[in-house]
C-alpha cells in the first residue's frame, strides 16, 4: 500500500484560504486556471465489509518442543534463543559414546551373520545334491534346510540391529523439524539427558494465525460469511481461513475462533495483541486513494476539483484503510472529484494566488 503523502497546508495556502477551507470550499476567484487538468477520481459509493471488532492474539501455526530420543550428555549447542534455524539443521549434539559402541557391535554381528549364511548355504547345496541322488537321508536334508533358514533369519536380524544402532547414533544429533526461530533453550553443555527430556522450543514465523473469540450475538453472521481481517497499523490483512470451535466458553458465552493469515505476514509476531474485524455484512461507503489524502498532525483533507477544474481544500474524516484506499466518513459527497496528486493541486493553488 502506498503511504499517505503529507503536504504542509501552511505552505500550500494562505492563512485566509485555510480558514475558508475549514468550511469545505475555496472562494471563487473567477480567474481561469493555468496548466493542464489535474488528474482526479470521481467519488462513488462502494460496497465495503461491515465489521465487528474484537481483540485477538497472534500465534505461530508451527510451534514445538524438541525432546531427546536417546540418553547421553550434551556435547555442543549450535543455536540459542532468537537464532533463525533452517529446516533440518543440527541444533545440538550429544556425546553418544554408548550409541557408537552399539553400532560397532551391530556391524560385527552383521559380518558374522553373513559369514554364517555363506557357510550354511554352501552346506545346504551339497546336502541337497546328495539327497537328490539318494545318498543322504531325508532327516539330513531337513536339518540342512533348517540351518539355511535360521542363518537367513539371523542375517535379517543383524541387518535390523545395524539399522537400529544407526538410528541411535542419529538421535545424538538433535535436528530442527522445520525452519523457524529458537524460543527457549532448556539444557546446558555437559548436562545429562534422557529420552523424552525437553531440550529446546521453537516456532516458525512463516505461517501465523490469530486466536480470538466470537460473541454469541454475531456467531450466525460470522459462520455464514466466513470472512475476517486483522488490522496492523494502517494495513488490513485478510484471513485466508476461519475455524470456529463448536463449543462456547461458559463464562463469556463466546466461541473461540482461529484466523489463518497469508504466508509470509512479517508485520506480526507470535504473542502480540491485535484488532480483528469479523465481517457480519456489507455497507455502502465512499472510498478515496490513500495517496490523495493530505495529512498534517490531526488534520486530514483532500483537494476537491470543481466544475471549472479548480482545486480547493476540503477537510474530511477518514475511517478504515481497505487495501490502498481509505474510507471517508464525512466531508465528501458522492459524485465529487478528488485530486489524485495533492502536491500538484497545492502548487496549482499557490500559482493562482501569486498571479492574483
């Protein structure tokens, strides 16, 4: 959204013109206006959302506590509170001496199982050949078959043991489940940890939502329209989704609701309070571009262009910002033309005053 431009009224107009501007009109001079016509827009009523304002609290959609999945002592911590962490980054590392020893033992058992499988497979081949020539008994062939199957089972168990031991070693590296910001660090270097012990909390700023309460009196309208917006300064951020909880709070008779915000909304931070506009209908309002407003201190005005193309200052009462336009509550009438460039309008008035 383009910011409002501030034009010094004292420089643009003489003192007498300022006094008359408060009444809404510039005196008629009858002198022709020099220069090209000023760019203007015609003010017409437009349908805008009719909102009921409530308080809300911003929260992160993705927020979690990372816990230990194995035992060990904290060997190194790579991120601290407030640090931005990419997805999958190693947050901290455990010593993992026991886990690596278990992996070595599992690999040794796998080597033994493979050797045993080779030996038993070779013996099975010989017994099967002799059995086919009726040299050995059926019992000897069955024993060789059982040895072969047992060796295969031991090999599979050894492979599973290596996979489990590798996972145990991997658990000594505590990784971020998603990209975000570290909220709390709950352990120190050298501290012993055990499975399930909280280590670090974090949240993602890429996806935010607002937690609020819907009064029972407007629940039906909000549930039907399913539109709302969050106000941040002069910005109005449309919610992408509204989720209303089905049960009312007994103490307040309000229904909890969550408003999902567009991805990448960087004006807000988890935990801050904000204003939420719950759409309950629509109304006809006059809108002007925000860039057409003249703002100085508590005074807001626009330059209205009459039928002869002459601009005059008009004080107005602004309302909400809706996109890059501002709602005008008083001071303008439908069908009037407003200068799009207030600086050019002020220069036009100043030039006319100097010529007179």
